[in-house]
């Protein structure tokens, strides 16, 4: 009896004692990336980072207009109010999310070469090697896009430095996989950084499939899912981004070459016709997109529509939308008579007293829509500006800008010299308004920022320290090797 | 029959004393309890210096023959203070007896056993359940607030059923949990609440009225037997057991009300329109026209200007009700306690309420004399209709009740909700009508929970028992959050359902031994093994687009949404032993060791050893102390030991690559791009992380003086936590935010004082005082790599400072010349704008002292308790003021005090110039990213926490209607507060490790008033 009791007591306590756990949510990086589907999932992660709200999902598309002269605040919700008056603060904060995309890309670039090529599927169009090349090219493209975004926010373009301040951003080409990888680095120079981006894109151009291949049925292995154009990078997207990067670097001949190459790869290089310009903005896929980020309603929580969508920032098309900013009167005035692009700004006497931009109508519902990151129109603008700024090729610049103008309801221009350059800059402002370019176009040319009257602040001279954004202060405190931008 | 039995029992008890027949006169009397006036049965009544004596009968009545000359009666009973009464020539002598407040002979519950308090070598504070019996509190932590030295308790939410922070001797850990280990009848509770629809408290599953005692193990000597779980202290809750004797039935009924207090005074319509117009004019913005101030906010000179109080629409006086029934009793073999309760409390905000039903059966049975088996079964069901709090949420009433514009109403003329709010169409608060939102959003949490256990004990030989225990804390919560389509911003309607389960079980086997060798040596010990496993999981699902708000099932929604699931588990096992040796009842030595393993660490660091050693010396037992008659008891003691903390996330030690959740908030489905699944690094692991270790040193003195009139203890502790489990921030350019590491040391040092006594005891009137006071000094001793500063989860840490402090610019008021706010820069000069270099430590968020003072007055069955609770030395930052102290610069309604804005050169005020946008010449008047001490204030407070007035209706009356006991009472909670805090409630300042970092929209406490009656059958 006694023994039975004691053993009962002991059994109660010793039953099932193990320190094993069953994490059902994660793998080691080596396990996760030992197959081509896993590597592609890492590539897709990098794309997903790009449409976070503090990347192209919202801020990248808005802050360049708010900091410059295209915004007029309509409803004071706190959003973009400080940007519009260029207060001193941390705006356009890409320091975390851009680097997350970069780290995703670096994982791909580390583990992709370790894959067994025999286990990579192929198709009639693409060999196994070309499937791998495409994934590598996409990783390089995303990394270059993220770095170019960081550079235009935090650095002066090479040759445009103020007081010789030539720091770029922190460069990382290998993934952060163990703690020691997350070392505290210094900022490389802007020249080194642009060189890094250029190298990535030149390599990506060679690796990526063409738009024609991308649209060929069955080109991509069905086991790897969709590679729908223009939602994943192709050769034209890499050429187009390289053209933009060369323009920022002031390498105009290269910019022209790459923009031309990008257009040449497209099945239809012609910009959207004037008659369909306004409706192009409510198409799910923008007809001019060379590279576009796809967003689905499941990517957002229930309140992201009113809280974070581009449609909520710029319109009151749905209940709860904040309608923070309208087009400034100065932006409207920059349009020539007959410009079909005026059609995206809606005013009516009864409810909308300010011109409401309808580039972002949230056509997928609840504010959801895809984000065109690089459009054909930008290529013509790059050709035109690059040719005009090189000098001696005003005719070529006119050809490029007039291709765009005639598709926007305007007459061809025959301006030359400084007049032509001014016209091209104005054309950029009008064409790319509410797409986040304006501030950076002025900055890369060393131009002052003339503020809209409604902002109530003075012109921001190019040499004002606020031309570069503040690196988040917590990072400066954390990393003694990280130099803050001047003035902050 | 019952009466006859009682008479026989009394007769049997009296028989041994029958030789006293020869005495020549008789005194009679009744012995009653001083606390409640009830008759005390079984009290020994003896004639001093003789063997003559008797005991009181069931009604407390005695009768004793005494010599004609009288003499002295000695009345004694275990747990009561022995009394001597001169007989004189009286024939009737009624005596009131008081509890033996010295309580040094009392037994306290310790780890895996019980010990006599007088031989304790460690630091244990305890509270009896009577202290919070029938208080309108939902959980025991609220009941013991302010009652224990060294235990700082503050609410994290005033919501009914809401959570509290309990901190035993400071904040030892920066990133791991600082919650003590809670053990209810041996069951180690899970730390995790089961609903997010209100503030959720895992302890609310236990009815406080079922609790017999609460013991807090505060130092290594008492807690090291819990090893790796002991660093934050251990709280042992013991529920009531049945006692041998007749079956008691107690019924308690209470009703009451709860009221908000000290709400923000915000502007009315005219005031608001006035300051808005002024802010527009100052910023060069138009008054009229489509975007003009008059159009958006109303014209202050308009006689028909709307004036609507959102605050009054949302706050209310809520109802409280509690019903308790308990039955207990037993015989030689079996004892039981059965209790049922229902409690309902409405919040001070409309729609918000909390209800709970509990059932408990505590059963003990001895089939043979050496064997004891028992079970404690506790079931509870909580239903919370919550409120959005703790954030700057436009759909949270604690934000929007104050910020919604008084120039717009919540209703249309026909009584329907106005949409969109506000009437100007400006989209303020995202167009969300807060009154409609609070009325129509469903935020329902339902949690059934059981905390139950089984135990068996067998006495192998006298003094040696073997015990087995198995217990479980299991809860299954379901949250339903409906955002109905009637609210335009939730176009079509949205429903989110979260289903959670937590199952934590622990089992142990212990061998307990105690043996006394003559009068000299006493030895006792415990050895045991324990295993604990905790598993948490759940499913989240949502659906959009509903045909009607009354339809709330997921299956009624037309738009499919992703579903999500989560799962975590951890396991721990340990072996432990404790030995105590007592020599001559005065020299005591005690040693404890425990080895623990946890699944939360990598294989190389999985196990840790924890220990404690302590000594005590009962000086009052020495013969040379015999002459000091006023000294009843005096003991000094010292203890040193090492305990651990492993309360970090479950899988931190390894690097994880996985699928992240989709959506920036809420729905945890796997993220996708272009329909393909996503893989990314979700956590950077560190496989060399190990236990946080806390080295604890404690010295104390316990005393009792003047026959128990004055008693107490004083203690000093010095605790150093090593190997802090830090989230070491990584440069975000690495693509990651942080990694876990064992770095840094934190010191907690302080004094704990407990003092009790009888101030006055005359003519049946007694005034007792019980007080405790604690000091706390908290300092970060070191950081990784000898750094002096570290940013941890965005919070600044500095060596030599407390672990939580305001890190702000120094506010310097408003420049009388131009109405701009200023700060003092690092060189002591005034400036409009600060930089990182001007930011500095501004005090501490951690209270440096705290305590409680209980005053108890009793007279003939009337009892009045007046209890104060206080804490101080800390500051709190009130984030609400970002919205409310904005000098009219934003679209939010604001404090009436903002009318003292700067208007003309020379104006002296702390409210800047009204200026739309709040940015004057590029300078943020609230100091932007860094913040300033503008919204920081001293959060010290003294609070009249509780007043209870109760009356025991005299037994003579009660027994006439066939009852045993009737007690009626009225009480109030949180009746009065003295503080300098610039916010609603200095106690509820949202938490960061129990410190007082305020944030937006916290749910303050309310004033509670209750009246009730307890009836004993």
C-alpha cells in the first residue's frame, strides 16, 4: 500500500518532463534558402518591403511634393504639415525600411549561388541558369532602388556638395545573419555609393529577362508562381532605374543611353495618348508602368485605407479619408492651357474648393491600388533633360519632350538652351506631380526651393542644411561611427 | 438534536475542571470578539495561580466558581491576545478579546511548505484575506495594494477587471518581465491575459473573497527555492479551506456605484471657436471662405454656435454589484469549502463593463490517518465589454472625449448619429464620431478559466511526509471586435475574431521532514522536483462587408480576409532542496539550493544553479534578556542568495527565418507579394544568452514590544541583477532592430519598514494602526562593452541613472516678448529649439518611496477602517497634453487653461501664442521629436484609498431571527487624492516596466461607493 502511494505521488510529478519546444513559425536561414522557391520567397519579401507606407506605399510618393512646392495642406491632421513648412525634424525616414529591403536582397545574393542548378526548374523560354539569373537580377535591382532612395534623401549628389559634405549612406553587401554582421559602420562617400548602385544595375541589366520574355506565356516555371509584368523587375526596369541614377549623378550621356535602351525594350514605348491620360490613373495597372509594385487588400489591416493610403492622403473619395493635401495653386499654374494633366485635379464649387489630385483614387477598394514606381513618361523626361543639359543636342531634347507633350494635349516646343531646360524642368514638375519627385529634381540640380504662398515660409536656398534630411537621432546615439547630416 | 449535541460537547469540555465545586461564588460572563462582537466559543478561562478553569460555550458564555475574595481571571485562546481581568466583587464579567496582533506564533506559507513566523530567516510579508474581504476589487493584487512593505503596486488601467503592475523591491530587469511569480494554491499562473478587448488581468480569475492569505517572498532566503523564477519575488495566494465543525453558510450582497473623477476640463464651443479664430489670424490664415476658421470651427460671435460636451456624453456613473455565497465545514476525515460569486462592474465610460462568475470547491479528505488527499477546483468566467485605451487613438474615448470639437454635435436633429463628424466636414478625428463609435463598436472579450490542482500527501514516519502536486491554469478566451458598417469609416462593416488558449501546468514531488531532538535541536527540510510547461496559441480571423450590423458571425461577411495563427511554448524543470537548523530555539541557519533548466535558452546555457543562505538570532530568548519585560520578542536576521529571471520571449536564442505577418497592424496572416509567399529574417538569435541572475542581500530585525502593543520589522536589501537580458539595439542599417544579449547590471536597494500597534485601547474602544513604508533606489550599474549609454527599444539608458527616467529638453516657459516656448540649452542659455545634445535626464519615472497607512477604529461591533496609500519621488509624462495643451494650434478641443495663451508682449504664461499648426517660424511649440519637460510633472501622490464602516448587529438580535451573524457595511475607494500631477490620475500612468511613463488615453481609476450586508447562517 505504502509503495503504491509513493509511486503514485512520484508519477504525478515526473510525467512528461522535457525541455523540447515546438516553434511552428520559423526555420534557420540556411534551411529556408536551400531551395529555389525559398530564395524566390526572399526576393518577394524585398518587393513587399518596397510598398511599406514609409517606402513607396506612401511616403516616397508624397514627401518629395510636400517638401517642395506641389502641396497645399487642406486638412490639418498632423500629416505632412511639418514637411510643407520645412520644419526641422525627421522626415522621409527611410533609414530602417530601405535597409530591410537591402538585407533581404543580400540574403538572396548570399544563398542563391549555393543552390544546386539541377534542382532549379527550367522552361522552353528560360534555362535553369536564366531562372537563377532573373532572381539574382531582381535582388540587385531592389538593392539598387533602395540605395538610390536613401542617397537622394540623405546625401548631396556628387558634384553638388555644400561645404564639401560628401558623405553617402552606409553600404552593406552581405546579409546580417549573426550579431557580428550588424557592426557599426561609417557612411561611405556619395561617389562610392553611387558607384555601388551603378554596379548593381549594370549587372542586373545583364541578368534580368526582357519584357518580351516576361510576357511570354509559360516562360517562368509554373512551380515558382507569377512573374507578371510590370510587377517584377525586368531588363527594361533596370535600364530605366539606371537612367534615373545617371541623371542624379549628372552623367547625362549615360542617362540618355539607358533611357533610350529602356524604351527600346518595351513592346509599346509610346506614352499614353492625351485622351486616355486621366483614366490611366484609375487603371489597376498603369499603362505606362515600367516597374510597378502590386498591392492587394490582404496586405493591409482594416484601418490602413483611411490611415495610410495615398488615396486617403490626397482625396476624400471614401469615408474616413483624410484628404490632407491638395495641389498648390502654383502647381496648377505651372500647367499650360490645354494640358490634359489638369484633368486629374478636380475642383467643384460646392464641395471641393481646392484642386484635389486624383492620381491615387484607390481603385482596388478601401484605398488600395498598385504603385507605379517608374513610368515611360519619366524616360522621355530623362532623355530630354540629359540631352539639353549636355548641350549641343537641343534638337534631340525637343524630340523627346515633344513626344510627351503631344500626348498631353500640348503643342511641340522649339525652345532651346536655358529656356528649353526650364521648360523640361516644368514638364517634369507637371508630369510627375504627386509621385514624389519634385524636391529631388530641384535638389539634384542645386536649385532653391520656392515655397507655395500658402505654406507661409520663405524660399529655402539650396545651401540650407534642411536640403538633406535628418538621420534618425537614435541611430546617431547608437552608432558613434555614424555622422549626422550638417545642422541637425 | 443540534442543541443537545452542543450541550454534550460543552459538558465534556467543562468536565475536566469539575473539582472546583468547593468554591463559594460564581462569576459568569460572555467573551466576545473585539473585531465583530460575536461570541467566542472554546476560550480558556482560568483563575490565575490555580488549576481552576473552564471554557466558554458556543455562544461565548462561561461560568466559573471563584473564591469570595475574587482574584484574577486569565482568558486565553490561540490566535487571541491573552487577557487578565481583576474579578473584584463583580458577579458578571464580560470580556472582549482582540486578535494577537503580534502574530509571531503564527504560521506563514512559504515555498512548498509552511514555517513558523518566529523562526523565519528570510523576508516575507503577508496579508490576511480579511483585509480585502468584500472590497469592490476584482483581483487580489488590487486588494493588497499599499498593504505590504517593499511591494509597489499601481494600476495600469482603471478599467474594471484591469491589470496592475506589482513590483517586489524595485525593477531588476530592463527587458525581461518584472512581474513576480504568482502561485495560487500551488499553481504557478501564466502571466498572459486572455483578452485584448479591455485591460486583462490573469489574477481576476480568482475571487478575492475566496482568499485566506497572501504571502510575498521578497528575498533570496525565502524565494530561492523557486530558483529561476524568483528574481522578481514570489506571491503565494492561499485560498480558504473548510474547518472541522458545523457547516457555515455566508451570504454577502453588495451594490454600489463608480464615478469618474478629476476629468480634464475642456473648452466649450465659444471658447474653442475663439481660440481657433485667433490661431488662424496669427498664422495668416483666413477666417472666412471655405477653409476659414469660422467655416471650420464656427464663428465665436455666432449666438447660435453649437456647444456640445462630448465628455459628458461619454462618461457616466456606473453600477457595481457583488453577490457571494460560501459554505464550509467538515468532520474528522473531510473538510470542504464551496463558494459561488457573481460580480458586475460598469466602467466610468459608457458601454464599458465587466462581469465575472466564479465557483470554487476546496476539498480535503483523509482516508487513513497518514494519508491526505485534496483538490482545489476553481472555475471562472469573465466577460468584458472593453474600451479603447492607452494610445492616441481617435476611436478611443479617453482621447476623443476631450479632443472632439464642441462646435459639432454627435447627433443629427432627428437623434441619429451625425456622419461624418464634424459638421464642417473637415475630417477631424478621421471623421469618426466617437459617441457613435463607442456605442456601436463591439469589443467583447469572454474568458473561461480554471486554476485547479490535485494534491496527495503521505506521512511515512512522524515528521516525514512525501507530497505530490499537479495543477493547471487553463484559459480559453474569445475576442469579438465588430466595427459595424453604420460607421462610415468602416465601410460595409468589419469583424475580427481572436480565439486564444493558454495552458500552463506544473507538477512537483516534495519530501518534507521536520524533527525536534529534545529542547535543543530542531531540523527541518524540503527536497523536491518540479516541472512546468506553458503553451499558448490562438487563431485570428476576420471578415469584411456585412449586410447588417446585427449579423456578427464571420460567415456573414462577404469579403474574405486572411486568417492567422500563433503558437508559443516553453518548458522548465528544476530540482531543489532546503534545510533549516534551529539551536535552542534562538540560533537559526537556513540553506536553499535549486537547479533549473529552461527551454528559452540554447543547449549550452540551458541550466542554472540558484541558492541562498541565511541566519537568524532570536535575542529575546537569551536569559540575559529576561529582565527586559517590555520586550516580547526580538530577532535579527541576514540572508544572501542568487535567484534568476528567464521571463523573455520563448524562442529568442536562435535565428529565425520565416513568413512575417501581413498588414501593418492586426491581421497576422502570412505576407505575400504577387500571390507568392514571403520568407525573411524574422529574428536575429543569440544562442549564448542565459539566465538573468539577481544577487540578493537582506538584513532585518523583527520586534514585538509592550505585550504586543507595538510590533514590526525593519529591513535593508541590496539586490544586483547581472547578465541583464537586453534587447541590444543594432544599427538599423543592418536591416534589423535589435538582438537579445546578457549585458549590464541593475541595482535595487532600499529599506522596508512595517509597524503596527494599538494606539488606544480603553473602554471597549480600540484604535489600531498598521503602517508600512519602503524606499527604493534604482540604478543602472553597467552596460555592454563598458558603454555609458545605450538606446534600448528606443529608450535611453545611462549608467548611474535609474532604468527609466524622463529624457527631455528642459522647458523654460513662454517668452513674454513673443509667445514662443523656450528651452534651456546645454550651456544654460534660452533657446527656441533643442538638439539631441540639450536633452538630459529629468528625474526618474520609478517611485523612490511608497507605502500605506491603515487606521482601524472599533467600538462594540462598529468598525471603521481608513486606509491611505502613497508613493512618490517619481515624475510622469502626460502625453494627453500633446493634444490638450496645444494653445489652440490644432483642430482638437483643448484644456480650458489654454485660454491663458500668450496674446500680447509682456504676458506671463506657460501657454504659447495661439498659432495654427503649432509651428511658429519653424519652431515646434511642443519641441518636436525630443519633447520637453513641458508635459512632465511630479507624480507623487497620497490617496485615501479606502474607507470602510461596518457594524456587526449584536448576536442577541441576530439569533432571534435564526442567524449567526449579520454585518452591514458601507465603503468607498479612491475617495481623495493629493498630487501635483498634471493629468487625471497619478496612479494610472501607462506603464513601462511599472514605471510612470505616461502615454496617451489611459483609463483612470474611478471613485467607488458600495453598501452591503454579510449574513451568516
